[in-house]
C-alpha cells in the first residue's frame, strides 16, 4: 500500500470509528442515566457507576462530534489514541461491573460479552491492536474474578479466554472485509478517474479535447448566469501547418503540435483552460477576462510563438481570433464570433490578433 493510500485508509477508518463513538456515546449517555435513576438503588455503587459512565459517554460523544466536523488531511497519533481510549474505557467499565457481580451458575455476564462483541463488529482495528485490547482486558477480568470462590468451581477463565478469542477473530474478519472493500473501491475509483481523464483529453497534446471544451464553455456560461461577470475565448490556428506536414512529415507535425501546446500551458493562468479544438487549431477559455485582457494574452502568445525555435521548421507563426462572451448568447454564437475574427486574421496576412467587432462579417 502506498503512503497516500495508507493515509486515505487511516482517515476513512478513523471517520468510521469516530462516527460510531458519536452514536454509542449519546445512546449510552441516556441509557446509563435511565439505569441510574429508575433501576438502581439510590446511593448504590451501581448507581454511581452508571452516573460515571453517563458522564464519560457524553464527554466522548462531544469530543467525537467536534473532531468529526473538522476537515483534517491526515490522522495523527492523538486521533488514534482517542478512539483507543474510548474502547478501553468501555472495556474497563464492563470489567468493573462484571467483577462486582455475584457470580451465578452461568458463564460470563452479558455486559462484558456485549462490549467485546460489539467492539468487534462496530469498530475497525488492525489485528495486532485488537489482539492487544482483547488480551489485556481478558487478563484484567480474570485477575479480578479470581478472588471469587465460585470462579474456581466453574470455567470462567476458559469462557473469558474463548470469548475474547472469538471476538478477536470476528474483529479481524470485520477489519479485513472493510480493508478489502476499501482497496476495491479505490481501484474502481482510480480506473474511473483514468477513463474520465482519457475521455476529456487530446491524446497527442494532453490538452482538453473539443468535447470537454464544449462542456467547459457551457459550465462557464451557467456559472456567470445573469451576473455582470464575463469571460473570453481565444482561437489560434498555426499558419501554413499543411506545409509542415508536407515538407517534414506528420511526425514532425505532431512534434510541432506538442510544442505549441507546451507554449500555451506554460504561459497562461492556472484558471485558464486550454484545449485542442481540432487539427492545428487551439482554444483557450479565459474566465474573468475582458476583451482587452484576452487581446493582450493573445499578443503575448503570438510573440512567444514567433520567437520559439521549433527545430524543423525553425520558425512558425499563428493567427488569433478573440471574442468576449455576450450575456444570453449560446456557445455556438460565441465560438462563431471568435471564428470570424480568426478568419479575418488569416485573410489579412496571418500572424495577427483580431478581436471580434460588429464590423467583421
């Protein structure tokens, strides 16, 4: 398991265990108060134990609720200790209550069995940790019960050991099932992520493909809605690209396209979205960018392209069409305006930046 995957597993396991503490904590708080007020004799040792248990449970539930709401990136040792302390507290309370019982002709009292089997089913602990918890609790309980005469006549020690072993086996199976499910879900998630990435990217340049760019344009239009926000698009086309393929071959042409994509990716903002629109055409979506800002970006890219050494051929140029979104227009209308500006740049000498205006037909 990689360090990243282990960190994710630890976080999910801790979140699960913390949620269980919240549920058990609040439930046991009210349950123990009920026993203290309505079942036990006032002033008895059992009533005091119920009061102490109720206070502990509400304390744990409150802390767990606070932790559960926090957005932390990594589980630290204090997080893990908190869960262990809760479980140890539950085991200790069960052991104390069990040791105070007058043993009858039965095996272990149900309170202790409920705690160890409930812990095995509800919590996810690594096998070594759960073994330490079960073994330490069983040793302590055996020690406390050893002073009761009837414990010598019946198989309390054997029952304690066998039930803890069974509970530990259940805990291990529960943990392994959760772990295997986690790994399987991560593999499926990773595979879906890779498939989604492939479906959104141009395989040659690793930029967004046309389908994804259309989706991004729709999302951008929905995002700004009827507000006063704006965004622009830039379409650029490599001038005389057919000559590159005809003269140097398609392999060199592919290298040129990759080189162009690197220029775009390295010289735009992080929030800008570049993609391959088709063939030797590229599209840049520039959020929160007005007409002047988009024009300046296009001129910057044009200059970088002019000064770039492409190897074979050494120098290339590109033509740019710029359009800024008008509210309530469609993606088609926006792209159509940028296309018209690009056509104007191509037809008036190439290696130019043209911003769409109403005069372009």
